[in-house]
């Protein structure tokens, strides 16, 4: 039996550490309000979210309506957007591992009777097989066990349904620089500032995120392994500016807000996208649970 190296945590220990980082990042009310606020203003996160919203909108054009699951819904920005832009088209289930995020969704959508709320992880969703005509996972796979998450999405999608996933592009110059240079530099700077007596709340830093992103090629392979056939891949939030310079440039050049179509690519400039989206549909041989093994439907949980 192999023994984990003392210098590296075991897989289980690494999973617990990553899970704790994700919980710390999204597990309180301030995280929910901060996430929602990131859709406004001129920050790098604003452009990222608006560019992503544009490609999600485009991908949903092929879906006439029906039962839609937004898993990893955060504070409900997409849910609210769909209620505004496509009223009556969807019966929406908003699902997130964070109860605080679901409470934020409840506040955002009010008493909308076409929205059901559920607190659950994407790897273990409390929905029966073939429950949804569309399943969206926006920015959640990089924080989850991707194989288990895709298996669950494949289980709950109906034949002919649409699956839409977005994830950070681990091969973009922006993400490589952010993760490998910029964030580590901020952590080192913060440690130096604390040694010099700078108050903690004024020190630089970057919290551990728990992010584990994969390439588009690998994600398409994982989708096929889960019984989902990839149809389209589009890269969004194209940017050649690296942090922290991107904060200045995105305020200076603002066309991205009124013309989000200029921030996406499927071909030449796709490598500049800081995130990407893949649409998929169930393959004819998609694995399903046997009759009598369906999970029970969740009780309504409007918080």
C-alpha cells in the first residue's frame, strides 16, 4: 500500500482543504452581496460576468423553454435576468451549495412562482432523473469534482435537452499570469506588510480559491465520458491585458459593455478568452440509473 508523501497532502486531505477554501469564499452573506456587486461598475470581474452572460444568452436561443436548472446559481443574477428577458419561458430551479447564496436568490426574485430554490451540491443533486430541459452550470465546475458533477448533470437532463457549462480558461495568458504570478505576489507582499506593522485590513493578499480548471479539450472529453455530446465551444472575455493593468484598461476602453459580442471568439482569438462555454446534449447512449433508482423530488424550499 502506497503512503502519501509527507510533503504533499493525500487526495482526501487536499479535497478537504479545497472544500474549506470554497466554503470560506462563498459561504457568507458578504460573499453573496459582493458577487452581485461585481456585475456593476467597470472592474475586470464586471466585464467577465457581462461577457459570460452574453454567451449564455446566445446558447439559450436554441431552447424554447421548459424546466431549467441553474446549479451553482450564486445570488441569482442569471435567474433574475431570465425572469426579466424571457418571462414565462422557464420554470427555474436555482440550486447552490451555499444557503446564504440561496437566501440572496430569494431576496432577488421575491415571490416569483416560477422559481424553486434548493440548497445542494452539484455532485449530489436531489432531483429525479430526466427532470430538466436545460441545465446550466456557470462558474461552478472549477470548484467541484468535475466528473461527479457532469455525471449528475447527465442524469437530470432530459433526452434532447440542453446542457450549458462555463469554466475559467486555464490556458489563457490572463489566468496563467493571475494564478501563477499576480496572486502569489500579492500574498508575499501582504506577509511583508504585516511584518512591517501594517494593519491587517490594509494589507494586500489573495485568499486560497480552491479553483481547479481544465482545458476545453479535456472538458469536452469529460462531457463525452458522462454521456453528453459537445456541440459548441466559445471563448469569452477576450483580453490581452494582464492584472493589475487590466483594471485601468477596462475603465479606459468601455466598448465591451455596449458590445459584448466583441469580447468572444470561436476561432483566431479564442486563446485570449479568460473563460469558455460549452453546450452539449445527451448522447443516445447516455448512462441513466435503472428504473426504481430515481432520487426523490426535493421539497419546495423558498427561503
